[in-house]
């Protein structure tokens, strides 16, 4: 049972590598961990449109949060 | 992905939030809630799930950025992905990556907002739930006032949210964003709101299938629209911009700030307290009508899309309505996007707005017309949930336990109680027939021709326009549709049956073989079988008989029949009772299977069997009598030299001719008056039949009439017994005659021998015959002559017996009106009547039945 599982693991790792490559090509800014979470969500059937808007929102939120923090810390 | 642990989407999302924002779990609670909401509301993707398209888009994007090498690299990677085959939803992740794509040349904001615009437009579009309130959820709240335009993203992006049960992890604060934020944010969080379950199943079907009960407008308090800083600055006069925004919400069925649903009157009313000039008010109310139409249709589809009892076409109607609604939402999302763009660009809307109420009026004219039609349809549907297939499903009860061979008869029967009043029984029957035919074709004939080919007319109910035609002219159109469908289906079914399964050929074959239509074959078969069947029944072997059958087939005209028919012909041995000879148990069988078994059901086949037995027996009698006659002819000459036998022989002849006459008449009656006439009727009906039910009915009538007129039904049991008795007598007679002839011929033989010997000896010069021999001979002759009276009396007994039976038979026949023909034929010269006074019709004869046999 080990070899098919490990073969599977290899295939999974390869796929993730490929996806990371594509993600870097497209400049999505996703790191490996986020990408893997996204992949898992998509595989479970989540709507990618919604997911992408969530990610964008989260980014914006974190950006503005950081900006405000910097601002307040400086101010 | 099998290797990764299956975390639930909730957990995954939370992880994602943590990762992206870089905060701990507790801090991201709000973002998480937001994420949950968005994902939950945009359950179904609106784009095509086409991997090829997405990859093409990616390539185009890369080419736009002048990165051809990268585009080629992407193709390579994509191909690798496809060969690895680990991912199930490649298109999904590819699309995600594409939408997160950022052109390094442009500033990130631009790209973001464009993408966000699209997403929002689609968000609005793809969440057609009928409920409370647009919730605006700005994520970062402390400095809302400074970055007002940020909220624009949040507002319309999540403009529709549902009311659901709590199931997600994490806290669900009632006022998620009542931070110390400015009033703009605080006021926005009114209204009911709950977290909802994330869809964990990976079956993203259309939004209509999402099993979430919509909440009525009454259950939610009327919350206020999230305020915009700008609107607050408008002062007392409500600007057009605000109205436009309101209207856009109303279009979706959500109460706006000023325009609310007034439940008692079931219409949208503009808050009279709001200062609005009249023209604007009028325009607004006209636009609000669109929202009202939308609500109506929405309510209908929501309440019925899940109703399983609604039937296939009802559901397809709902689906069609949903399509239309989607179009409508698309328009709304475009309008919304327009609004957003203007917001983003900070244009002062009250002056330069490209989205005035007038414009809205113009743009929404067309959708309004469509929605009106839909609402009218919905109205009709509230009353009459019917089209042909729905009828079938409503009041045709299907019995799933019935096997395919009984399919036609048992599986579908009308559930009378559920037939709506305006459909006549005839229509209902026709609908039943259509349903049965289609199903029959599918299951039994394995005919996969889609009914669309058969009934091009009736399948048009998918398009709402045709459906409206159907419903507006209900009686006439419905009837004509039913009729058309009925004719088409039945004709098609009959064609299939006749061409593929040769129903008519088999009908004829039955006639020829089982009903003894093929004379030469039957005669030959009987010839061949005679020695076999004379044996006791227990000694018969089926394969012997089958072999004989085949010989007979090959030797006669039957060999020219199609092999399909011949292979179904078979011998069947009935159950053996003690003392049976082969004649009693032999019968022919014709195998039926497949769709023709619907016409030739098992009962039919057993009827055929009985008729066959009867006919076979009658034929055998004929055969016997022919033999007797032959014998008589041959032997008459031979036995002329024995004058003492002449009396006996005469008796034999007389009896034989009586019997011959009787059987002859019976045969004639059976063949011509029963079989031929009924067959003719059947054939005509079959040729003219419009559907399978007709054929089956005609066939049943045929069999019934044959059975009753062949005296095989229950009423005629005594008659049949009499007839059997007659047949038995004939057999007896045959035996007696055989014995007679045998002994006579033997005697003759001996005498001839004696004479020969005498002559021989005389020729040789001896005494012809010695005295002892002579005496011996004389003694023998005397013995023989002594037996003659015995034979005579035997024969007389036989005759008497026979005649008694025939009389009784005729008497019984007299009392039955339907068999008058037979009795007339049998007694045409009133020979019997002369003998038996009882046979003369008496006025008050109440003996026997006067009932008709049929």
C-alpha cells in the first residue's frame, strides 16, 4: 500500500509545483500554503469567482490595516 | 486530492484568512465571517466551467502583457497538469489564478477594481435570493470615513445575502462591524443576519437547486440602506442618485431606503414622508413595478423548484423561468456596475449621472415586458399545473413492481381521483396511452428514439412563449396537442411493432398454425403423427414429436414461411392423465416473446391452446371418418362375396354417413362461420387500428368470439360435453368397424385360402376337399356367421347411442340462440326433428339458456 500512496504523494507534489509555477507566472502573489488551501477549496467545489473576490478583499483589508497601523505607529 | 487531509471548507477558509492577513485566528474572525458570507452567497459559478476557455484567457492575458515566452511556458505547464490528472476541478483553480493575476506593469489598484467590478456584477447576478437586506461589510472599519470609496466594493458586492441557520464555526456577532467606526458603518448593520452553512458538498448545481428556504419579506424588519457619506450630504431633497440606488435594489426585490414593499397592498410604495418631486415619484413607481414582477416570479420558482410532485415539465418550466430571471439579473448587474464605476471615480452623480431614472425607464422597458409575460404565465400556472407529461405523472399510477412483459397492461392505470375536472376521460385515456406508448417503446422495444422526434409539437413547452400559447388557449390547444401527440405516438408505436417485430405477420402465423389454417401442413402432420399418437401418452417423447413436426414443415408449403415464424413453432405436451393416448396430450405451441407478448398475452395463448385442442380434435374426427369411409369403399367390393355380412355392412355405412354428415357440418361451421368471419373482422380492425390498445381489444374480441362459438366457454360446457361424447362414439364406431372388418377380412382370407387349396388339390387331381375339411370349413363359416348377429347388435347399440347423443346435442343447441346456425346446418332437412318431437321449437320452451353467449 505504500507505493501507490507515495506515488500519489509524488503526483500531488508535482501538481502543486506546476500550479505554483503558473501562479508565479500570473503574478498572483499566492504563496505555497495559500495556494494549497485554494486548491483544496476549489477541489471541494467552491466557486472560484467568490474565492478570488474573498482573497482580494482580504488582501485589501490587510493592506489598509497595515497602512493604518503604520500610520498610527508613526503618528 | 487524496493525499491531503479533508479539512472542511470552513477551516480552510479560516486558514486562508489567517495566511493572507497575517493575523491570528481570533483577529480574523470578521474577515472570516465576510469570507463565509461571500462564498456562501456565490455558490454557483456563473462562468463556463470550461478549462480550455480559461487557459485561453490566461494565454491572452499573458500575451497582452507582451510575455509570449511565458505564454508558451504556461501552455507547457497546463499540459503537464492535464497529464497528471490529480486535480478534479482544474478549470476552477485556473480561473482563480487568472482572476488573481496582476499585471506587473499596471498599478495593483486598477486591476483589482476592474476585477472586483466584474465579480460584483456577477455576485449580484448569481445570488438571486429573495430576502432581507443588502449587508454592506466593509472589512476594515476604523477609518471608514476617510476611505469612503472602499465601502463601495463591499456594498454591492454583497448586496444579497440570505437568512440561514447557524452552522459555521466561529463567533457570530450580531453586529459584526459595530466597532468604534463612524456612523456610516454602524447604521449599516441593521437587520437580521446570521452566519450560514458553507456548502461542503461538491455538487455545484444551479442556484435554483440550493435548498434554502427563502424568507418572506415580512419576516425581516425593514432595515435601512447603508448610508453613503455622499448621500447624507445631499440634504433634505433626496437626490436622483439615491433613488436610482434604491430602485436598483427594488429591482431585485429588496426594499430600498425609500421604496418599500407594502405587504397589505402587495405593491411597492414610496415612503410618503420622503420629499420627492412628483415626476420622480411617478417614475420611481413605474420602475418599482419591475421589482414587483420580479418578486412574483421569484416566489413562484422558489416555491416550486423543489416540489418533486410537480413533475418534469413543471420543473422545466421553473428552470425556464429561472433562465429568464438570470437574464434579468445580468442587466441589473450591469446597471450596478455602472453605479460602482461612477462611485469609484468619485463623480458627482446628481449632476452628471449617467444613470438617471429616465434612463432606467428606457433600459428596463424590454425586461419589463418579458417579466410581465412571465408573471402572466406564473398566474396561469398557479391554477393549472399541467402539460401532457405532468398529466401523466399526476394521475397515472405507475407500478414499479411489474415486470416488462406485463408493462403495457398493468403498469399504468389511471388514478381517477387525481384527474382534474376539465380533462375529459377521453383525453385522460389518451394521455395515459401516450405515456404508456413512450414508456413501452423505451423499455420493451428498446427504442431509444427520443420522444422529441415522435412528438415534435408537444415538446415545445420548454420555451415559455409556447407554454403561454398552450395556456391561453387551454381547451382547444390542449386537446389538439393531446390529439396530435396521441396520433403521432400511436402511429410510431404501431410502426415499430409492425416493422421491427412483425406483429401482423405473427398474427397471421397464429392463424395458420394454431388455428389450423394451413390445411396441407396440418393434414400431413396428422398423417405423420398418427402412429405416434396412437400410443399411450406416457410413452411419448417431445423430441420425437418435434422431429416429426419439422418433417411436416419441410414437406409442405409451410417451409416457405419466414424462419422467424417457423422457429417459434413447437410441440407442447399437456399434462398426462391416466389412460390418455397421445391424441389427448398433443398440441402445437407458438412462442411469443418481447413486445408482441403484449398482444399475445399468456391468457391469450392459453385461449389459443384450447381452441387448438378443439379444432385438432374435430379434425381428427374428420380424419377418422375419412379412414372409415376409405375402408368401407375398399372392403365393400371385397366382401361382396360374403352376403351374410351385407346387413352389417349396410348398417355400418349408414352410421358412418350420419357421422360424416355431422362432423362435416361442424367443421364447416367452425371453419367458415366462426374462424373466417372473426378473423376477417380482426384483420380489418387491426389494419385500421390507431393505437396498440385498439389492436389488443380487437384481438381479445376475436378470441372471445371464437371461444364462445366453438363451445369452449363456460356457458356451453354441457354442449361441449355432448360434442365430446359424439366424438367418443365416433372413435368407438371406428374401433367396432375395425374389428368387424378385421374379422370379416380374416374370414374372407380363410375362405379364399380354403378355396385356393381346394382348387390346387383339384388341379393336382385329388379330391378338392375332404369331408372333414369341408365340415371344418363349414363349421368355421357357421361360427363366423354366428358372430354376425352379435356384430349387428353391437352396431345397432352404437348407432342408437350415437343418435341419442346427437339428439341431445341438437336439443341443447336449439335452446341457445347464438348457435342457431349450427343447429340449422346440422338438421337442415329436419331429419332429426322428425324423430324427436322435442326438437320442434315449442312456444313456451324455457329449457336451457336464452342468454347470448357473447
